[in-house]
């Protein structure tokens, strides 16, 4: 009898895990920080905030979370307030140098849980010489979105993710 109760409890936990997954609210698109020094052409031409949200939303379920996108940042529940604080786009001949930094604060019903900073750098990857600047910046924020999704599974305060 005791073994069958344990087996039933284990089966319930196994099958209920998706139902227990946390829903995290994120503003979409992720905004640029008001105090950032990011070139206007990057802000105007590259959809970094939307691309970051997409990458985070696609990766979060792999780590037991669901992302709910809100036009305005939610104030209740589990909320990840993100902002793009740095983005660079340089190119010399065939070589790219792109980077982006995102800061975030994870809140739970208005209480701070943890802060995070994620930074990634790319030189363009395979075939980089044939890619445009926004394509390479998309690669950068996709990596950041993946990093943040993994961090959300076990958030630690003042975490630094990616290329530091």
C-alpha cells in the first residue's frame, strides 16, 4: 500500500510539473533604457527588443517557465523587468563587432527576487561577412534571451550572464 501511494505521488508530480511552471510577465517589446547610449540607427532599424522577447519566450519552457508578454509591464505576479542598456555595432571590412547588454529585475508581487545583467558579443558567426548589422545583433539578443531563460529557472541575485 505504501509503495503504491509513493508511486501515485511520483506520477502526480511528474505529470503536474507543467501545471506548476511559473508564468513570468515581460514587457514586449523589451525597451531600451532611457539612460543608455545606443545609436539612434540601432534603435530605429533593429528590432532588438522584440527579438529578445521572442528568444526568451521560446527558451523559457525548456527551463520550466512560461513567458506572458504584456504591452505595459505587469505589477502583480512574477514579473521580469528588462531593459536594453547597451548595444554596439561596428564593422571593419568583412569583420563585425556587435554587442548588447540587458539588465533585469525579477519581482514577485512587487518584491525584488533578484537582479541580473546579461551581455553577449558576436563577430558575426559563420558567413558573417554576408550578414547585415541587425542580423548579427539579432544573434546577440537571441543568446541573451536563452541565457535569461536558463537563469529564470534558478535566479540568483546580481547574476552576470554571458560574456563578461
